[in-house]
C-alpha cells in the first residue's frame, strides 16, 4: 500500500461524504454539457492508487466497496457531484481542428481539500456531444497505460494528472481489433487546456474568454490578479510552468507522443496519456507515436512544440491583452530562459554536479551525441553512471557504463571529461552517488513493462499490473525483487508500437 501523501487531508472521508465544490460547473452552461456517463456493465475493479485516494481524503476502506466500483465505472452518481463534459477546441498536429471537447470524459465534480481542489473525471464512460463520431469508450489496453504512467510520473516528481482507479468490463469495443472496455478515473486540480481558450477566441466570444481567464486566474493564479495585466501575468506563469515541465520530460527521457494544444494543461501538468513512451535505446529523433508519420512530436522536437503551443495560447488571449508585442515577448523570454536553465540544472544533477560552469553545455552536448550515436539505453546509462568512482580505476570498475556502449573508446573519452569536471567540485563519492541515484531513476514505465501488465490483464490476471504499479511508486530504489523491470526491451518487445488508437 502506498504511503499517505503529505498533502492528504487529515480526516478521511467516506465516498458519500466527499466535500464537493464544483466550481467549473458554476461557469455558464456554454462551457459544458451536463449529462450522465453511460457506465459499464458488470464492472469490476482492476486497480486503485492509494496515494491518489489519499489526496482527496478518501477513506482506505472505501476503495474496495461495490459503491466505489459503481461510482467510478459511471454506473452511479457521486453525492454532491455535478457531472458534465467540457467543450474546447485546438490545434492537432499543427492544424486547426475546430471544436473538440470531452468526447469520452465526464467530469464528476470537484473535491475540496485543505491543499486545493481535485477534479474527478471518468475517461471512457461513454459518448458525449463532443465525441465527433467516436464511441466514447476507452479500452483496457490504453487505460492500463494511463493508470500506470500517471502514477509513475507522480512518483518521479513530474507534474501530472493522477489516476485514482481503473475499472473494467467485458463490453466489446472495436479498435484495430476487438478489445474490451475500461474506465480510468483521473484527478487534477483542473482539466482546463490551452484549447479551452482557443475555443472562445475561434468563436469570437470575448466575453466567455474573459470569464474563463478570470476563473483560472482567481482559482489557480491569484498572484496574477494583482498585476497590471492579469491575463499577461497568467500567460507568463503558464509559460514558466510549461518550460519547467518540458525540461523534466527531456531529462527523464519521456515522450508524450501527441502534444496537440488540446492536450496541454493550463496548469503545466502532463495531460492525456496516449501513445507515450520512455526512451529505451537513445535516439534524439525517436517518434513514439506511429500515427505521427511526419515526426512532429518526436523527442527532440518536444521543447519547440511546447513553445509553439504557447504561441497558440497567446494568440487566443490577444483580445484580453492589449499589447501583443509584450504578450509574445513574455512567452519567448520566459519559456526560453526557464527551459534552458532548468534543463541544464537537471542534467548537471544527473551527472553529479552542483555548480554551474560555462563548459557544462559542451560536456552535456558531447554526452547526448555519444548516446545518440551508440543508441545507449538512456535510463540504464545514467543509473549506472552514478555507481562509478570519481577517480578512474580499472576498466572493470567502469564496466556498468562501458558495457552499455558499442564504442568503448568513445565512452572512455567522455568519462575522462566527466571525471575532470567532477574534480572541479570535489565531494565525497558516497554523497555524490546518493545524490545521483536520487535523481536518476532505476525504474520507468518502459513500453514492454506496460505490455506485460496489459497481456496478463487481458486474461484476467491483474497481479503483474499491481506488482508493476507498486514498483513504479519507488522508482529510485534498487528493489532487487523487481530488477527485471529495469531491463531493456526483450526480443519479443522489439516490434511494439503505440498510436493514437485507444
């Protein structure tokens, strides 16, 4: 069982006594459609995140009850909730897609906690007015991926939506093949997206655009209200948070796969897990989404795409911000400076460095060139590097890193540069190693690991899913019993691919 989150309410609630607020439902009805979820027939509980449940103060005993399954399968309303589907628009793969919206998501309501609100949203609970010919369902395969990755990212310290529960059914759902239905309950302080603002700009509804901006500022960016231009202050902070998030993605080797503006959180959270992947053999041009034939959302492009998306958000806010030059200057200056600083700081920490030096960019650039050229396993490399001594010894001592390289001479040359840099700020090896292992995870949700959980669950065996979930809650620990989940993809997994299909 996961330890309680430090921000969890002190007094646990029963399911029928969660303190709902539902602030989004108090916006005008043009922002959403009120409707009930379709639910799942013969629903069964597959998994629960105790850590996510603690964030809303849900009593641990509640998560195993029939009422819990009924509520989070969409079969019964939560007392105090106001169920709705939100409207938004957006750019998809760089092209304007027009009106989108929650095509298979139902916001159940917003739970108040001493540390802020948490909205509860069902993903896969049936068709809505925004489904655009879709069936409104999610399948077990993609739902397992979202459940595991949401909680894995949180354990890595990366801002993300959370996953409270996963409920499944034998209801058939046609995709590339016939699959079965599932519902993930997602949690976030807000599910407002960049595309939420684009929608009102596209519809020339400056009144609604202002209402949405006021809602987000007052609820989540109250300091911006004191600025001369609150909307500009909000946009500046969104740019900062987005840049910080991109630096974390790039540093850990995470690829989102579909960074459309409707998948970008106004709070700087990782939102909408679809064809994501964590880097195995490093390839800066890796495309994790096989639907992305042009490679728009490849690993190396993610920081640029986030910047592009911020410009789309900025354009949507132009009716509220009089000085458009100041608007785009705020985005550019804030985003570029934050991303460059945060990424370099994270890489220094991953390399065991504390001080910033001018030649660090060359050291880091050389590392990425080596990793890319040799297709070295990204997670294993940094983890193994933390075990090396600061002073060169025998080749055997460097074997954990050298054995990952195809060109050991090139690896040795870079290690010599790294050690020379370490020597400029000496500290005890044990202290440095501990610091490196605290930022370089041993366990990330590799696609083959997720696939292991999926294949077992499709036969009704949820034990691997539970074991993997527990493992990913402690990504920086050694966990000898789970060491297999830190391995590169086995032969059977070399051909795995993911797409936008879910």
